[in-house]
C-alpha cells in the first residue's frame, strides 16, 4: 500500500508488532507526527479480501474513511465524540461547567523487573481540591510533559475563575431581577388598596367600565388614575436625577394633581371675575372704552351699586 501526497509516493509501513502491546504507543505517536508532517491522515485498519483485519503486520496509511471511527487504535480519543451532547446543554445551567477541565498525559510506570511502560491517564482538575490534581507518585515520560501539564493546570485554574465570575454575576442579576419583580408586585398591591380607599372616600369615582371593556380607557376615573401614574413616572425621574428618593404613594400624586387642577380652575374664575369688574367699571364711568363695555351711558340713580349694572355679552 502507498500513501500519496503531492509528489510524495512511497510505501510507508508500521513497525512489526506495533499494535500488539501498549508499550508501543509512543512509537505510534511518533508515526502520527510523521504522518502530519507528510500531510496524510492517521492510519486505519482496512478490511479487504486480500488482507486479514486481525493481521498485525503491515498497516497501510490511507486517507480518512468512515471506517476510521471504528478503529481499535488506542491513540484515538473517544472524548471528542461526546462534544455534541455538551453543546446541547442549556447555557443557563445551574452549576459552573467543569466537565472539560482535564488533560490526558502519558504516565510512566516501572514493574519489579525494571521494565518500563507508558499508559495514557486523565488528570482531572477539581476546583475544590486543586492540590489533588497531580498525585505525588506520578511519573512523567519526560520533563517536557511535566511542564505541559503544569501549564494546563494553570490554564484550567484561570478558566474556572473566569467562569465562576460570569456565573456569580448572572446569579446576582437574576436575584436582583426576582427581587425587583417581587417588589413591583407588592407595590402594585399597595396602589390598588390606595385607589380603593379614594373611591370609598368619594374622592375618586369608581370606574363604570371594567377591564377588558373596549371603552375602559375612555372612563373618566380610569383616565385620572392613568394620568396619576404617568405623572408619578415623570416626577420620579426628576427626583432621581436630583438625588432624591422616588415617590411611592399614589394618593400623594393623585391629590397633588387634584390640587393643581383646582388651583388652575380658581385662577381662571378669578381672572374672569376681574375682567367682569373691569367691564362694569367702564360702564359706571359712562365710557364705552372699558374693554367691551356697552355703549349705553350710565344714568345716575339707575342702579343701586356697580354689581347691579347689567352686562351684555
């Protein structure tokens, strides 16, 4: 069998017994590095009529095929196959994600006869027990592997701290949102009580229309209530801008509006009264220049007082 990559075309075979013992794992890794340099995909066992699939002799290097997922090659990691399930987990998980805080490394072991071998093990980072990440009796195949694992641990520590910060922030925001919703519900209930009290006192007429009625918003009492809430919103924004506490009493805002309406009505009535007095004064003086006064001259003794003088519209 041959592996073709551009102009490279020469037989590549695996060492004898490469798949017989776990002690040959490092050789397979070296072969994989060679494959990557050549730009070829990892080897996979290929079934054919001419070759026995259980034969540990030559292993050909072929482009990646669907059968590669079923390869018994111990170097192939199974964890990536679980990634789709992890992505489907809801983002609003109730716990901080830690299931991906691990690293796979070659562990060196020596038996009683002095024979050494390596095996792949997974070192899991536990945020609650970070010191247990690397066992005291753990032996690395090389110092390079040791430094890589220490760097991986530092990165996992940083990643967990970042996730915890985001988790705590979201939890705090959720708590505040829930508290705000609770406070709003309580406030609305308090406003309902105030409105009922104003109706009971006769200060506010009970709405004739019911909620859901198309003419509900046209009801005069409903319009007064709506105006009071809008006024409260505007006034509270001004108070907040001035560093003052917002108003919470519906009755206080409602009475303030009613007082303003009454004051405006009183002022209008006073202005009309002054205008009427001015007109009558012009008539008493016998002049038609008194701002709308009648042209009929005043006759002495005709009226008992200025207030008896008739006014023509």
